[in-house]
C-alpha cells in the first residue's frame, strides 16, 4: 500500500483546458509538497502547503487536511506545462524524510 | 546563483565496477539526500544526512555507500553489490522554514550499467 496515491497516472489535455491532478495520503502530515519534473529530469518545488489554498500564476494548490487530500489545478494549460507532477508528504517525527507519489504525467497538446 | 549540482548528467559503466555520483550544494543546507527513481515508481530514499560526518540509511541502501565530509558535498557510490543499478539518481537538500521542511533537487544523473 502506498502512503501517497496520485490520480490520474497519465493525462492528455488540449491547450487551454483546465487540469486537475489529485493526491491522497494516509499518514499524518505537517505539510504537502507539489513538485514538477520536466523531461530532462530535474525537479522543482511548486508548492508547500499545510492548509487551504495557494496560487502561483496559473497554478493553484488546495489541501483538505481532514480528508487527507490535495489537488493541483492548472488553468489555461499550455504545452510548456507538460511534465510529471509529483505529490510528496514528509514523515512526521523523522527529521525530513518524505513519501512520494508515483507522479502524474501531463501532456498538453497545442 | 545558489543551487545543487550533480555530475555527470549521464554515466555509463560496465557491470562489476563501482561508480561515484557527485552532488554539491551551495545553499548552506544542513540536510542532504539521495533518491533513486525508476519508471512507474515514486522516488525512493537511498541515504540521507542531517549533518556533516553523519548519515543514515534510507529504504534501499543496500549496494550503496555515501560520505559527508563537507557540508556542501554528499557523494554517492554505487557498488558492484547493487543488483540493479541502472536508474535515475536525484540528490536533494533541505531547509526548515517555520517548522516545515522544504526540499531542493539537483538535475539528476542517469546511470546505465551494462
């Protein structure tokens, strides 16, 4: 059983579509991270959130701590958004270890 | 610019050879990590280090070794004992902000062993 589950695994969208990627977790957490991995392999942190909602440009991340669920939304999607999006949660009381989801591979078609 | 560098980006080795992957950070972070990524799987922790001269095994440490002699550097050696070493290896460092840990990742090294 994975502590972090993401859906969908793969997603193809037309440019301009609104996209939602979901993350459910089964452990207690202090915060949840959304990461973006481009085809070259490098990973960048998009959001770290412990409650409510955060917005950065066309990206919006929400979290419901009670339901142990987070969503990443992309508005007006663009081909440059094509990447793998990874959800990660830190293990409580371990000093900085994380559980990672398997990622959602997004392809945005022009 | 601060960041994490990993070298080389691509590495090819023959089976039975040890190989060392470099990871350097100039972010002044205390904690550093090595992850392995395989297709269809989440990142898996190999080793992590909270402070210089100290490190702990992660979930899949067998066949790997690390050292942390300097704060900036956390090299990973993939030994011949690692049964399936071909993978994408990511190094990361982290900092605590307001009680929350934020990770920064390097660009990764893709290792192919034949």
